[in-house]
C-alpha cells in the first residue's frame, strides 16, 4: 500500500462514519502561543476540549503534520538512532466532540486495522488504563481481539492530560508486534507493549476525555465527553509496507536515495546511515515549517529551525559535503509528500532559497567551530575531564553558531558530556548584559514602547496624525507585498514613527526594480481610491473567521481590535490609524535591503510634509554633488565654467548632473587621447635611453602625465625592444610600474623585488609577480632619485644581490 493510498483509506473510512474531513492546520497556531509548533492533531481543536469554542460539526477526521522538537514532546535526540523517531511526522486522527465515545472509537479502530488494512490480528495488542473497566469490556465483547493481547497499564502509559490542569482521561493504545511469535507471559506483554526493544510499536492512541483536572489534583467529570485519537502515519505505513524502519517507507526512502546520489555515499541501515536518516528527517521538517512561514532565526521556533538545519549541515559534512547541500533535497521532499501537502510545491523555490542562504551562512563558521571543538576536547582529555566546559560550549554557540545539542552530539562521539548548567549560566549572563546595555541605551526615552509597532507614545494632534499615516501605510504595504510577491510574505518586525516607517518581511531574495515599482504603485492606488478605514472590536474567533490577519506568536485577548481598509487589508492592531486612506496623502518607498536569511526590510515615508522634507534633503545632496563635480572639472580645465542655480528644482539639477557627467567623460576621453599620444612620443625617446651591462638592458623614466594603464602599455612595448629588458616607470601621483622581460626573469630578476627597492627609497607600497609589478603613493620629491638608484644597482649587481639587498640613504 502506497502512502497516498493509506491516507485516503483512513480519511475515506471515517467519512463513511459521518466524519467531516478537516483541513490540516499550519504548523504554527497564532491563537495558541503556548505551542512553538503543532505537536498533535488535536491542537486545532483545543478550544473545543476546553469548552472555549465550537465547531459546525461533531465528528472530524484529518491528517496533520506535527513537529516534536522541544518541551515535553521532544524526539530530537532519538532521530536517526532508531527506526521510529522523527522530528516531524503525520498524525492520522478522528475526533468526537460530545458525540460518540469509547465503544465507537474502539470498534472503528479495530475494524479499520483488521478489516480495511487486513493486519494480522495475532500481531495487534491493546493497552487500557488499569482502572478503565469500560474500555476493557468493550475490547473483549465488541471486538475479536485475543483476550491475551489486552494489557492493563498505569497512568504513565495510559492516562492522557493536556497539562497540569484541564481536560484529561484514560486512553487505549494499539500496538503492533513487528516480529513472529507470541509474547508468552503477562510480564513479557507489558514489557513488550511499552518497552524499548522496538519489537512492539505503538501505532494508534485512543484518548477518552472525560474529566477536568483541578489545581489540587482532583478529577471532576466533564459535562460533555470527547474522543481524541492519533495514529502515527509513518509507523502504520512501515507495517503496511512490511519495512523494518520508517526510513524505508516511500515517504522517506526516496529522500535518502537522493542523499546517497548527491553525496556519493551509499546508505546503510546501521549506524553508518545515521547521517542520511538525520538529514532526511530534518529537511522534511524544515520544508514543512518554512512552507508555513516559519523562518530560521535566533529566537523561539525560528531557532528550532536553525538548530535543525545546522545539525543537518554537520551530518552532511560527515558525508564529505563542504558546500550547501541540504537545499538540493527540497525537490525530493516535494515529490514525496507534496501531493498531500500542496503548500510545499507552491513554495518550493522559496523554501530552497531560505535553506541555501542559511546553510551558506553557517558553513562560513563550521570549520572554525569544529577546530575550536577539537581544541576543547584535547583540553578536557589532557585534564582527565569527562565533559566539555559550559564556557567552551557557550563560545561554540555564541561565536560559531553551534546549538547546544550539536555540541552535545559531537561530545558524545568523543565519549564526553557537556556541562549544560555552566552553558545555561553563561547564556544567562549574556542576556543580563544585553538587557543592561539595552536599558542604558533607552534611558531618556519618554515612556515605554506602545503594543502595534509604534515607536513612541504620541500626544499632540499633529503627531497622532503623522503616526496614523505611517501606521495605516504599513498595513497597505504588507497587503501590497503579499499581492505582488505571494502569500509567503509575513511580517517579521516593524517600526512606525511620525517621520518614517520600517517594515521587515519574509522573502527569499531582493525585489527586482519591477517588483519594487509594482508595490509602490499598488499602495499609491489604494491611497488614491479613498478607502474608508473601519475599526471594530470583535471576539477573537469571529475576527479570525472573517480573515483578519494576526501576527504569529502574538498573544491576543478574547476581544480584539480589527482594522479594515476595504478589501485591501484587514489586521488585528491596537495602534493609531487614519479615517480614510486618502488621509495618508502619499507614500514613498525609500529602500529595500536584506537583514537576515530570508528576511527583507523596506523603509518608507508617508505624508506630503515628510515627502517635501525628503525631497529638499535630496535636492541639497544633489546640489552638493554638482558643486563637487564642477570643482573637479575646473581643476582639470581652468577655463571650464558653468552656472548652477541653487534654487533649481531636483529635475533641473538632475539635468545639469547628466550634462556634467557627459562633460567629465569627454574631458577624461580627451585626457586619455593626450596621454596615449604622449606615451607614443615617449616610446621613441625611451627606446634610445636603455643602459646595458653584460646581462640586461635597463631604462627608467618619470612621466607625470601618465596613469597606471598607460604606464603598463608603455612598459610592455619597451620590454619588447631589448632581449633582456627591465623597465622602471613612475607616473602621475606617484604611481609606479616595473616590467621584466622573460629573458631577464630567466636570469633571476624579479619585478616584485625591484619594486620593493623603489618603494624603500621613495615610499608608497605595491607588489606583483616576477614579470611585472605596480605600486603607488610614492613621495614625488624622491621619485627621480629612486629611479636612478635602482637602475644603477641593477646594472652593477648580480640578480641574487639585487633580489636580496635593500638600498638605503
């Protein structure tokens, strides 16, 4: 059974049982800041279980990608070591919200596994909570599972809780025996079902939510009872495809095959294949998260991605890869699961560019970091220590970008541990220093920074209006970016002030001139349409259902403020806004730059007064530039004159600038012609000035009107005039050039050494190869003496003496 067939079988089975097929949620739920990532299929229904929300259906089924890399559910350290653990996995789930309960959940699960999937019943085991006699009797009376395959377990394995308080209840797990032969005695069953041998694997968990855990530990019966189930898709697929590992299924095996092909390292199912397994798992998690607009960063969920990518990069290094490698695997991830998770294919290019950028950044420091780690290992071993110090681990983190868990993996390979307490202490000290420095830099600011991205509190009517213009313009800017670039664009930070705005957003590359102009034009269009700006307070869920945009990670209350500008923009926001888009008056996008991997920044100004101030500053800047160019032209040609009207418009000044640039180019062109003419004249003259000895012929000249290109061309011509020529030239502004013909090089003469003799006398610096060298910055008063002295030295000494000696005053 192929992966897509298994998904469809599960969804179709429960659809026939009157379940609504519900779309999977993004990996990040803005309404639940307690979660870094969705880690179970039930997350999007959490409000229902807490009696804080409802759905238009009472039965649901879906397939949800989940990530477990932090907190209570953290499978990171086990990834690649065994056959089942993954940082991201699909969870097949079916739910009942106050509708059916234990009997239907158990009977339907058994029916699906034994009748639809035809799994051998002798290999299926059910575990129940030791106090849940109801579930035990249902298994015995309403299924044909062997009674000997039912195991009673305690709270640790068969009681589910959402948290320390809240909804909870017993659960019944279904396990599959991956090997032949029965588990003979009760102890074997318990150990086999919940043991660590890997023989019996949990494939489905049926949770019966029936109680409310109080703060004192007491359990209060719920008015409405719910069912929450989760079946591990990859584990179930492993069973259906008769594989030994989740990495051998058609979900992950193609990615591993691609890793082998791209790296030239064959895959092995033992520890030699750990790099392949880790990389395959991590690139899938990275692709899914980035597709859902989570970007690598130094904080929160962004740092989780950064950790995964850097761990993967280090394992890629074990496969001999020293250049960005992980991003090349994204197309295979899309080919593997993109049919179901369509956002992967839609954002493939974006995902690849983000990963490649992040890889390149880390690889710049990886080698140095590994060298520092090796030094730390040697230091620990020389002191008979069993661990890497916390300070060294922190330095690897702070200086070389090594996440702590990467250092721990490296240490384990050297049979060492890491002083995690010392690391945390060093990290805390750094945060305290950072906070102290930030506090110092913020002294003197009036009040705290408001909610909404506004830079300061404003009080006067004038400041409120200016702040409102920039804040409303920011909303339009975000909407325009999403419309022009794609819905992967999300706010990554913003600052709104009375005189400018700054907006950071997720996008993998610089905007083209056309895209930049398109964004500007779209915002201009919305301003010109005079769209009314409405501000309403609504229940959070209602605002969300309306499509209001919320910021990831932002915590919102039960009632939120919805700022809407027609069909252009609708966001949750607490800041100041104009009453109509025409009140913004105008906006100018000033710049677009990159500030981090996959994060861009636009700076802009709004309001006619601000634009007028900006235009005047631009005009003054252009005027100053024109005056400087005018001075340069007059210096080169004293007879040159032009009149610049200091009150002229920008457009007129730009016309003058074009004229001056053209005149400057013409002047430079004429100077080059004159220099070339002078060089040709010098050639015939200098050919007659060579001085010779038994081995070489040397000529030298100071030609103050020639630049380096003309010096080089002249030297090349002169070097062809004599069989073993050495040419020494000094040109304009103390530039120098030395040419040594090949015959002279064969005798042992070196242009670089000769130039160093000239700079020793005349000052300046330079360098080059045996045949030619150039320099600059010579003292003009000493150039003549340097030329004569070096020429005399060359004619009087051997090549060895010339190359080794230093001429002195």
